[in-house]
C-alpha cells in the first residue's frame, strides 16, 4: 500500500501509535500520540493494520532522543523515545482503560504514580548468550525486538552501571570456556552488598572452566552460581557465598536474604516505595490480623508484621514459604507464619478455615487471583477483610478480579494507580484498594 498521512491518537503498551482510518485501527511503529506522520503499511488484516513511520510532520512535545544506541533493535526497552513522565501517563491510561473496559469500573480516587530511577534500576535480569560460530564470537544481552535472535549490544542503561560494564567482558569469558556453545543464559541478581551471576551450562564444566570463572569473579567483584539443569540444581561456585545475597528494607529495619533465582522485584528502590504505600493504604492497626496472599519471600509479610498483631503469609511454593519463615526467624519476628497452598484453586471453605482477617494484601503473578477473589466475593460481609490492597503486574487480570470483588462481592474500588517499576518498557505495575 502506498504511503499516507495519519494523526496519532494514543499509544499502546508496545509503544505503537494508534490511529484510525475510516474506523479501522492502524498501529504505527515509531509514532507517538498527537503526531502527524506519514506511514507505510507493513501488513493489513480485516480489523487492523500495522504500519511504520516514514516521516514526522508534527512532532510530539514528549518525544525525546533515546539514550541507548541499541534502541529499536534491542527488545529490552520500547519507550525510550518517550519522555519518562509521559510513559507513566500512558501506563495510567492503560490501567484506567482496563478497569473501565474489562471491569466496567472507575476508582473513586486515582493515586499519584510512584516514580523511581529511570536508569540503572534493573537489579534482576536474564541475559541471553549465543555463540555465533560464523563470526567466532559470543553475544550476551537481551533478544532483538520481536525476534529470538540475541541483540548485539555493548552497553545497557537500564542495568546498574557496574553490571552493564560486564557485557563485553562476559563475551570474552564465555568464549574462553570449553563449551561456549552450551551456555544459553546468564541470570543477574544484584543484592545490597554482592552481585550474583547464575551461569546456565548444558554440559559439565571442566576444571579449566572453573579457573576461568574464578578469575572473572575476582577481576570484576562478582559471585558465580552454577545451574546445570532445573532450578533445584542452582548452587554457589564458592560454598561461603550461599547465604550472602540479600536486599534491605531500611524503613522496617529488615534484611531479606534470597537466592539469585528466587523471585524478587527488579527495581529495589521502587519496591521499597511500593511496600510503604501498600502498608499506608492498608491502614494496619496494632490489633489487626492480616493476610499476605502470594507472599513469596515475605516481601510484604515481614514489614506488615512490624505493624500488626499477626500476619499469615500464603504462597504456592514450598521453597519460598520456607525462605520467608527463615527470614522471619533471622529478623526476630515471631508474629508471622507461612503456609504453602495453591492459591489458584482456593475456595470459600478454605478461606473460612483460616479464620477472619481484618485486612488482606494480594500480590499475584500475571495470572491474577481469580479463585481467591471469587471466594472473597462469596464471604458474608461480617467475615470479610475491611480493606484489601491488591498489587498487580497485569492490568487486565486486575480488572477482571476487581469486577468480581465489586459486582459480586459488594466491595468498593476506592483507589487505584500505577507504579513505574519498569521505566522504558510497556510493563504496567499497579496498586488498587478495596473496602
């Protein structure tokens, strides 16, 4: 199709401008809201088209020069060409649209967005590794945008600077191993005092390989962990490193130990702000009994235990609930206990069995908390928590679950807002309050 001029109305979470031609939606790669652009159609379907920008006639005031030289090729970020504050506005709009279109809901109050650092924030990352035999080199980084190929990146501004500085040395190190073609990924986990790298190796390492790894660790002040098969095989190369990785929650006087493949929030600064806001919104009183559903390592449970009479954390992973209980013991916290249960299959009978909670925090994975919210909606009013704070990483499942709580359970959606956990990406983290 020949080039044409369109006016962009909005932006989707893949950072594509959205325009309309005679009612048909056109997704435009590289365009921003309110821009007037010439586009070239890449593919056309019955209900929509995908196009790319050829020329910009009227530029958005929110357009900025991407900081990263690999922007557009690397799939790690999609919004670097949009001002950081405008990115948050797009995510807030996405949250409100999901609540409206999926749940037919509008919060009584929109929470101010939680902001944090926009660069160097990514304390967890999974770097793909690829031995390119034809070029005799190794690539270490993220995948190319919309591709399974590993991007040829030499730096990364969303990683902490000391981790970004490892990208090129890691190439050389992997190439020096006996099996450079059998190393598919390196997982990064930055703690409060140490940086751990998990080397996934599909073939046993030789003694010479271990010498290479130890020299790299010494030269770059990192710790190596090795993974030969599933997560259960992960172990520190040096046994004394097994218990050194942790992050801190200074407001609550807590240090949270974890292993590098455990789930922890990517953005430590925002995580601290998120915990503070969640507890403030929950309004915990000293006499309250509080539930932390999908508690993980106890990221919310242990701070809650500093304010409540009793905290019960529920999580589907035995490993994580054990880790949370150990963290409570180390922190000298005695009013928190943890149970393992598949929260995707819970029902009203199970909820009654736990006893009444005054307040509840829910922090599920992307699948949401459908079964739990259905059970809460069925509870008699006098047995329900008086307030629920729901932390979400997927506005669509949050909207679905919110609709159950409100339309079937009689709760009110009193507040909702976004948390900019992943700047420059389309990922939307949010928080909602129900009473």
